[in-house]
C-alpha cells in the first residue's frame, strides 16, 4: 500500500514532469499555444505549413515531432499513453497505418471538415477517409524501387518486388527494418491483400537472397546513392531528397504483374501512402484544431507539399493536374484498416524469418 505522504510526493513529481513536458512544447514564458500538434512529417515541410497557417489565422501552433528512426511509431505510443489526459489537439502523420491504430485505440475523434468535403463532388474520396471518420488522407507518396543509374541501366531494374527474390539480386537489395515506418505498413498490406502465406514466401525468398536491412527508408536510398547496393525499397520522397542533394539515384514504380512468384494475379502496383490528419479525442483547443485541419486539407497546402522537396501527389484533382510529373501510375490503394488487422501477423513473420528485424 502507498501511504498518503508517498502518494503526495508521487503526485507532485508527476505534476513537475507534466510541467516540463508542457514547457518543452510551448517554450516557457512564451504565449501559450492555440493548437498543439503531434506530427511525424519532416520538419522542413511541417514548419512551412505551420508558418503559413499562423500568418493566415494569427493562431499559434506548437509542434512535437519525432526522430527519423522511430517517427510515427514513437508518437503513436505517446498518444496512446496520453489518451486519458491528451496534450495534443491534432495528429498529422506522414502515413495512414498509425492513424488506423490510434482510431481503434480510441485516441482520435470523428471530424468532418465542411470546407474539405465541399472541394469534391460527392465529398472527400472514400479510399482516403476513415470508415469511422477519424482521419483524412491527402498529399500522397508511394513505395518505389530505387536504383543507381551509374550502376544499373533502367532496363535491368526489377519492376516488381517479387523479382527481388531472384538469385541475380543476391546481397544486392536493401530494405528498411519494418519495426517502424512505411515498410511496416507495406508488409501488412501484402498480408491483408495476398494472405500471410504469400508474405511468408516472399520474406523467405528475401532472406535466402541475403537482403540487407537498413535502419530507415532514407538509409536505403543513401546506400543506393552511394553504390553500396544497386536497388532498394523505399518511398518516393526518400529518392527526391537524394536527387535534390545531387546524388545519382532514381526510382521506378512497381508494375502490376499477373505471373509474379509468391503473389496472386493482378499483383499490387505502387503502394500509395497518404498523409493523414485527425482531431485528437478530448482535445483542449477543439475550435482552433479544427481550423488547422481545414487548412491542411486545403488545395493551398497540397500545392505547397507538391512543390516541396518531397513532391507529394495532391488528392485535389485540380492541383494534381498542375504536377503531372509526380503522378503515380496504376496506383495500389489498399484497405488500410485491413492492413492494420494483418499488422501483428506480418510483424511476427518478419521477426521469425529475419531474426532481429
């Protein structure tokens, strides 16, 4: 049993820790935030959008981000831990899979943005909307096969992930560790779409080929750029950032295949990864949070994100038409909620086959 004095000490320490956490967000002594935003979006892009919102509305936004290695997953765990006393008002993720999990954990609140819905005939595209209305998907990226053009002619680049298990790619392929990030969602989407047996067979083939495992998608792209490996699986923005910095790296979109080993007919195409944005359940600043969500879902912000170094593909068709060079051909938009259903099994397979992933 904890005595009264001890309990008071614990409560005091908790209050001090809480105060430190709040200070880290608001920089003690400054004006308190109108919106507290938790986000896994890259800092340079996040800052541009937040600055534009603050200039337009006069509202102040405080941002809590995470590291490249654990981003999204680390913040997701923090939001779950804070569920009963949320500090965040808005959750903006660079991918959909954590948002599905947070919705199912009761962390997110349903919200319908009138301005966002009005921008589409019939409302926001259903494939980029949570079934329980807790998140919107927008500003797309895709999973791609990156390659180094100084080492590999495009005609020799494997154009679907099944081909990466062929013997010619022994020790020549890189993939990010799937404990965090979009690799995790990619593998879960395969399990949800093709079944656990298909994912298991592909992982066994990748393990037999001594696939090299990197700490993040950006590390995969860097390894390709530096000719450590000729090809690797990562996201479009990882390659765009390498190209911005002058590295020799390109990518191809995965081709749908009717005869790929391990997988069923009509296989995949490039997996689409939307950003997602949500209102946190129990948010302290609901009205300002909703204004921020409305702003982020606007054509203005999708245009900003398409023009950024990440070159996100807009969901708004009139904005997407301005950037045809970034369009994702024959995209694979999976059932993101079904992917979450398969997530645990997919990660167990990874751990079993790639021990230490």
